[in-house]
C-alpha cells in the first residue's frame, strides 16, 4: 500500500517533510514526469523507486535499469544483502508489464516469495522459468503458477498432483480449466476441489454419491432431469435434507415413485417442494393435504394438479372467522383455494361458510366452481340496487326463479339478463348448460362482453368446439389455461402457437396429463 | 480487455466480510455486509497489465494498478474495494468503488448514476474528475478539472470544456462543425466510455 505506508513513514518527521514527500510521490506517479527525473527520484528514495517501478507505461529500458540497481551490483537477484526497499522494487518489477522475459527468468529464482509469485503470474515469463517455479518450495508460488493466464499443458498436468490442496484448487478454478484435468480432480481428496468440479459438471456422476454433503448438493442442483433420474431412488433417501429437498424440485424430478417418497419425508421443507411439484402422484398430494405444516398446505393449494378431494381436505384445515392478521401461509392458502380451478363446489361452500378473509363476490363470479345457488346469490347481491325498468324486471325474475326452477335454467336465463354481473357470473359457472353458453357466445358483442367471454373460456362446461376455435385463433389463451377440464385438442392448439407465452405452459400441462393418465379425477 | 472474473483462480471467496467492513468507512460497508453479494478477495497488490472490465465484487487487500482503464459496467455491475491505493489510466464507474488510500488516474475518473457509490478515503488525483448523480465522498488532490455530482458551477463546466475533446459532449461534434464550443454541460458518460473502448483520446 504505497501511500498508506508512506504516511506512516512520514509520521513524526514534521509537516514540511510530509508535504515534500507527498509532492515527490505525486511527481513519481505523474504521467508527464520526464524519464531523467524519474531516474533521479528512483535514486533518491527506495519508496520512490518502487513507485517508478510500478508506473503505468514504464519503458522496458528503465525497468531493466531499476532491476539491475535493485538486484545489486552482481545482478544475482538474491535477497541476501538486498535492502528491503530494493526488494519492494523487485516485487513491483516482477508484476510490471514492461519487465523483460530475461529479467523475469532471473527473478524466478529470487529468494523473496512475493517476487517469485508475481513472476509466476506474469504474462511474459518464459516456459523454462515456469518449469523452475513448478518445483518451488512455496505453495503460494505454485498456486500463482496454477492461476496464471496461459499455463503450459505439461506444467498443468504436473500441478494436478501437487502436494498442496490450494494449488490443486487454483487449477480447478481456472477460467479455461482443461476438462481432462477437471475429471482427474473429481476424485481429489479435498472436498473444496470436488465441489468446484461438481459445479462445473465434470465429475461424470461421481459427485452424486460424494461423501461430502455440499458436493452432493451442488451435483444435484446442477443436474438436469434426465441426468438425475437414474440416481433418484437412492438420492431421495440421502441422509442430507438439503439433497432431498433439491430432488423434490420440479426442474429436477418428474418421477412418480421418488416423489411419493419425498412427499412422505420427515422434514417439512422437503414435503413442501414435493407438494409444489406437478408430477407428484395424486395419492401423495392427497396425503399431503392432511399435513400439519401450513407451508406444505400452502404449496398444495397452489399446485394446479392437486386433486379435488385433497383441496377439500385443505379447506377442512382452514379455521372459521379468521381475521386479517392470521398467519401468512393461511392467508395464501385461502386466496389460492378460492382461485383454484379444481376445487369442488361443495368445498367452496364449506370455505364460504367459514367467513374467510379475502373473499370477494366479484372474484367468485368469475370462478367456475361455485355452487349455483351461491353464485346466483352473489350476482343478485352484487348488482343491487339495479336501476331501470328492464334491469328491475330481470332482477325480480331471477330472484323468483331461483326459488322455483332448476338452478341450471336460472343460470341460462341470467345469460340473457340486461344485468351485466348476472351475465358474467352465469358465463363463468360450470353449472350453466352448454347449449346456453354456446348461444351466449354466438350472440355476444365481443367488446361489450369481454369479461363474460373470458369466463366462458375458463368454464369446463363450454362446448369444446368453441374452445378449439379460440385456441386456434390465438384468443383467450390465458383464460383457457385456467379451465380445469380443457380438452387435449385445445391444449395442443395453444401449444402449437409459439407466438404466445402460453405455449410452453400448455405443453407442460399436456405432459403432466399424459403422466397422470388414468389417475386424474375431474371436478 | 480483460474480464476480471476470468482471473477467478487468483481470488479467494470472502465468506466473512465483517473485518473488511469494519476497516472501511462509508456506504460501501452496506454492500460488504449484504449477504446476497458474493465477495472475493485478492491478497496483496493486484497488477492488471491491460484495461479491465470489473464484473465482480472484489476486495484488493493492497494496491491495485491497472495498466489501462477500468470500467465496472461492461459485462456486469462491479463492486471494488481497494484497501491501498488505486492507480489507473482512466476509471469509468457505474458500480461502486471504494479506495482506502489515494486514487490516481492519468486521465479521467467518471462516477455515474445514482445507484452504487464512489468513495475515496484519500485524495483523488486525475486530469479530470466528473461525477454525475453519484453518491460520492472523497478529497480533492491534483485535478485539472472537477465537476461535482449534484451542483456543478459554470466555472467547473468551462474548465472541463477547455481540456476535453468536443466528441465527448452530446452535440459536441455538430457544434464544433459550426465553429461553436460544446454546451456548458458534463461530458457524456456514454461517449467517454465508448471512446475509451475504441482507444480514442478524451483530452485535447
């Protein structure tokens, strides 16, 4: 630290001496200082000589002059008898780009470790000097050699078996590390080295059964689905919960049997990730619905493939009359249940009876699964008081009909009501007859009825021809993907349209559906 | 141009930054104690033989000498703590720079943008120091021109205009064609950076 050291040295010498030294230091650094003056400054004080030796743009000639002077009359580059100040000059020159290869070769044998370390890193150090440094007694010097930019292949190979783990670690961390060398280091006795190799993906699977927990975690985290699949049966029983948790991530695991094991793990965070995974078997998700950990229930209620009966079981765990200060996972659980596309109508009724916070009639009217009596009630309550003769008459008709007529017919009537939210609620609700939905779509003004038509897209009772037509036309993909009973043909049409961001989601749903074929229960 | 992370084998992970955070005085300590930032450390002086793109969070436990310019906004935002002196040809900084000793630049030191910090516990020596909307703390050393971060004076603008080439000013080339001086304003950070990367001069 040039200046800091200089300040310490100035202490006690008076302000004038300090100021004078400051000026000389500035002069030694200044780009415009002539070479002749630099020589004078370097002669004047070893601290100034070090600054001159460190200068940006130092000439090769001046660098050599400084080296000769700092190395002593014989130019032996021995530290013995060399003043400390001169050693610092040599350290600066060993890192100075202007220093010649010949001088670096001499400095490679200098007694000072820092000098040799800088020579090991220098771009211009010739190969013979590097070979000398390979046999250096100092691990720090050999470590620098392993970290240098261009490392001759034979020297790198020799460093693979260096006695110092720090040297081998530097070799593994090289920016352009040789893959063969990394494979050789995959079985290094030092776990730090194996972790680096695991992170770079050159362990050829050995890292997945490494004794070191962190190496195994790194290995699992780096692995793709296919790479990890053959090892999952063993890894899901790993003694480390972190490894098991990583195995439960959807990006790592689509395998039903290992996921079922993880869903029954004693550690809640592992079960949490199994509960999030779309590929976790329905029976395992159903079992997780009875979990005592709220975080697990939060993940279950957010998984679009959680079976209806499991969602109903989660509803049972929701306490009545919660206030807004209830714990955060419970708030998420309620919000997610209210919005879940597969929640059964009677589960929604049970949840509504618990007077849940965050319930909004307006949101409920856009959800397809509410029982018909409740959704009709919501539509009438939300639209009251209505104005105008037509709306008043329609309101009275719906109100009377819900007491005397089948509720699906009331919903069909609501689709032609002049009351906007009545139409919207009926359009989204699964109990509305398909023929009525088809007629609504045929006659609706697409601009005026935008929200209603979006509800039809989410509605599992909507005739598939309508959904197919929208999917093929690139319309309402977002809403269609919220439909819990979407036909494969609709999903395929969305998946084929790469111009939208929903294609990959549709492909994923198709994949999960295929995987769950025969086990999926519709709402 | 060297990307600093390509030298990662020379650096160690600094898992415990508390000791360094105690040594420094300023806003940088907040970045040092931020657990989301992965800091590295270089033990001893660090000499970079060419221009460097600092794309990492690095503590240099000694002096740092860059035989070229240092830019910390090329491949990523860089954070740099030098516990000794920092010596460069030029420094253009969008990220954070903290220097415990002096900062010496042959040319320009430009601190830009209101995220991140520019702090020098010693003095800044440079041909020109330009700060623009930058949280900064430093002492003035040898400077031919200095433009404050938040309330520069017309005199500061004029002094800088006298030494910079018109090409570093927005509309500078067009105005020069019409025989006019650049407007009294800061040199453009983007033009300064692009000229440095193209190896073109910044000063008349």
